């Protein structure tokens, strides 16, 4: 039986929680981010912040020890398709809090199951809070294992392709009969009719509708509709995400010299206009920056604000129903799409050449641009506005200072002032949606992520690797920890001729450690460099080092050569910080963020005779952005 971790918990009256090591029972919801609770030991009443609470799990040591049977990337396509099918079946019940038994029976009939089965799926999902809990588990052979011969599988596939996925729209029974007829002709055993029907059910619904002549239906079901967003009538119903290069020149931390423009990724709740998440970086948009913004949106902002030193409150967290984005490639990728599917988020793409679909986020971007132009180093939107103003000469803000100002403006200005379309501040609109008023009920305080670190990992790039005697190798970098010892040279449980592949995730901002999904503990374990003397490095730095070595024609590149080249590259960057913007921008890719002002001058680099120097290669052209962060297999 699968053991699943609960992704979120909702603060509700009567629930037992812990805060600062003490147990309380919630009595009342006070505001959008706080509750009244009674201390179970003393009986005293206290006001507690929701994002500081942890639920008490009976028969469990702690929430963080509740494992998941698998990482979401490990489920087969068929297992995941079935979980998605079950989620779509219960979604009408989730969206209708006043549902009746009759409603459930009607929906169950539509999906060919008993109402009791539908309620079982509903309970499983509500208890776990994520879609992977709906992956079927049963005794006997695992889901996804096919016992048919290759000839039988090919026969079913051919008949479905020829007879079912056509505008003729033949029914499943016709496909069953055609499979049996062709099996007789081929003199092979006919697959069971239920097997054929299951293959049909496993087809992608969107592609099936289109190929069977229902393009309009597929468009209405899976693409945004013209006009207002359907269902965008409560908090977190629809969130729009987009990014833009900020109209401002920033400076480096060490010399306070110009470095370039940052990229700003923002997420906005279309119903209340509250900003729900953001991510700021010098790297061009990638699936990683989108994933970081999504995880920032879902998680509590309390520690984030404290880390930035921003006063004020940002009481926004919780999983959204729909994320709406444009068609840029950074919004597409297996990691982002499966991460959204895991938490029941409907990821929708904006129709091409229809910019009005992104109206809310674009207006927010315009508001932010107007504010950024007031800060030193602004580039303005055109040359006429910039005339007489030297942006680089006036630049004064570092990346961290810029992020502080952006968040401070969002929390203490944008959320608090009256919005022209709402007729009230976004913060007030959000409160009405959460708590309601005398005439309209609220949706309640959104459930809080129990394990934010795990949620962030679900949106990180992943790899599959075997464990060798030296540990695990990714991009020629070796990692090792004794936790890997039981898995050295193990074979695949289903094929003893193949090495067993394990799931690894990596934060591209700092690849000095990876996160190994341990199948015994069903949890992620951080694994450091095998050679702990190597410096921390970002994936962007690694890509740049490998590019330089490749262009120099060096062969037999190994880990030692990579870190030697990294050392030479950083030496060049340190020496060139006061000369070039490219060097200062490259320095920001160092996860250790070493300040040259605090270190002695470094010696000049030794160049390879007869080969172009790293300095010539590094600064001859602008750095190519590291785009391929979605999946590496």
C-alpha cells in the first residue's frame, strides 16, 4: 500500500495544531492570516499566525517524516494518466461544496464507476492534497506492466490508429471486434476485450478529441476562452504569470559598477489583483525561473520577507486552480507541467496573437515599470524619455537591494492602495474573498504547504542516474555519500540486465549538492561533491566552463579539468570586475557570492600557449543564457 505525504493542511476550528513546540486547538478564524486557539496544556487562549502552525498527525512522529511512495517524475505515463482521469472525475465534486448524493451518482455514471468509488477517490485526494495519491495501487502486478506479446500490442495499436482515431468515430465495441477479426487472420490469440477498452481509455483525451473531429470541443476544454476567465471569481481561481526585463541598470555587490538589467517574473491573482509570487534573476527566463515563481506563490512569504528585511505582511499562500501563461518555451516542459499536475493546477497557455488574454499581468507589469523608473539607474521605455539621463552613471542598486524595493512596493504600496478597477485595495479584495462579509461567504483560509522544501524540489530539474562505486555523476561532476552504498551497481528490479536508475534533482543556482530520492526512506537526501574541497558552482558557470573547454579543443575533459578551468575563469572575472559588465554579470553566477573587496588581489592567469585564452573566449561575446533546464535524462 502506498504511504502518501499530505501536501497542505487547512487551519479550521476544532483542528489540533502545534506552534513553538506547544499544542493548541483552533477555536476561531480571526483574519486572513491568524486564528484564536486554546493551549491544550494550560487552557489559555492565544492568537496564532496560520503560517507558523503545523498539524498534529495521529500515529505519526512529525509531518516531515510522512513519506511519499514515489517522486512525481517516477510514475509511468499510464499511471499518471489514470490519476489525472480520476482527478477529472472528482473535480466537479471539489468545485461544488453543496453537492448531493444525486450529483455524485450522475458524475459516477458518466465515468463508468460506482458512486462509492468516486467518494473513495475524493477522500483520498482531500486527505493527501495532491494528485499522485490517486495513482492506483493494487495487489499483484504493478500498474503499467503489460503481459501481452509484442504482436498483440502492435495489433491493438494498429487497430486503434486505423479505426478509432479517425473522423469516422467508431465506438470501442467496433474496435474490440476488429481486433478479434485481425487476430484470427494473423493466427494469434485475441486480447481480452477489456484490455482493448483499457488501451482506448489510456489515450490522451485532448489528442483523441482532435483526431476524431472534435477540434472545437478540444479547444473549449483545454484552451482559454475569449473574454473573462471562466471561474475567476474567487481567490486563487486563476493566476497569471509572465516576465519582463526590468527597465533599470543594477550594479555588482563588490565594486558598485553597472552590471545590466535583471529579469522580473511575477504572478498575479486575477480575482483580487494580489501579487502571489515573484522571482528575480539576471538569467533569461527558463522553466526553472517559472518553477521558482510558482513555488514562491504557493508557499508562505513570512521567512522570505524576513530574509529581505522587508516590514509588512504578505498573507498569500496556497495552491491555485489555474495558471495562465503565454506560449513562450520556458512555460513548457515536463518538470513544470508534471509539477502543476501533481498539485492539481490547470496549466493553460495563451492563444497565439491574442495579447488581451494576459491583460491582468501586463497591467501589473506596467505598474511595476512606472515604479522602477523612479529608482536610480532606470533605463525608461524609449530613447526620448532617456534623453539627458545616463542610466549606467546613475545606477546604484544591487540585485538584492532591487529585490527589497520591489517586494516593499508590492507589500506596502500596491496591495494597500485603491485599485481603479476593483474600487478597493487588492489586500481588501483578498480579505473579502477569504473571510467573506455579511452578504457573501468567503472561501476560507487557503491550506498551507506542510513541506515547502519538498514542494520546491517538485519544480526543480531532475535527472535519472545509476549509482557507481564512485557515487553519482552528473555533467562530469561526481557526488557521494554513504547513503548511496546500498545502491552501488544494483540492477533494475524488472530487468536484471540493466542498471537501476535513481531519481536526482538539482538546484541550478548551486550544484555543489544534489538531492537523491532514497527508495528505502521515500525521501530526498542531499548528496555533496565527492571531493568536498571543490568550490560551489552554478549550472550556468558549469555550462560556460564546458563551452570554453570545448572551443579550445580540449579532449578527455574530466572533473579536475572543469574545476581548474572554473578557477581560472573566476580569477579572470575577479581581475576584470572593474573593467567589464560581462565580468560583473558572470560573477553573479557564483553561488558563494564572494566579494573581491574582502579578498586580496589574485594573480594574473596563466594562458595556454597556442590556444585562445579563457578571457578572450569568455568576454568576446555575450554569455549565452542557459535555457535547457527542464529535463535531462
